[in-house]
C-alpha cells in the first residue's frame, strides 16, 4: 500500500529490514530491495492503469531514469562492493532526512 501510493523511502525501509531481519549485507539487501520494489510498483501499476490514473509521458520518463539509475548503481556496487553501497546509502538517507525536516519546518 505505502509503496504504490507514496513510494519515496520504500527501498530504504526494505534495505533496513533485509539487513535487520535476514542478516544481509548492504549489497545484497540493496539488490533484494530492488526486486521487491519492482513487484510492488507493478502491483500499483496493475491497480492504477485500469482506472486511468496514469500520466504516460511522466511514467515513461520516470521509468527510463529509474532504469538508468539502476544500471549505474549496479555497476558501482559491483565495482566498489558493500562498504561503498553502505556509505552512499547513509549519505542519501541523511540528505533526505534533512530535506524532509526542512520541508516540514520551513
């Protein structure tokens, strides 16, 4: 429900869950979260598409950028390993926390 309607942060929550409950390292948790995220996005698409609540141009642009980002992330993860993924992940989450705090209180 959360991912299909709101989306941002779902991958981060999944990474935390895979590390905490399944003992994955950051690299494997990140990869597993991508698979789950795609499944939940397809489920959301399956709900919204028949109801006509899709903006096709925006959807294609976002999907293309998502694929390019995933390819770049996969390349970097395989080249630099789990420690690198952990550092990037923590930096991105920190930036999002600061942004959300700014948006909330400013």
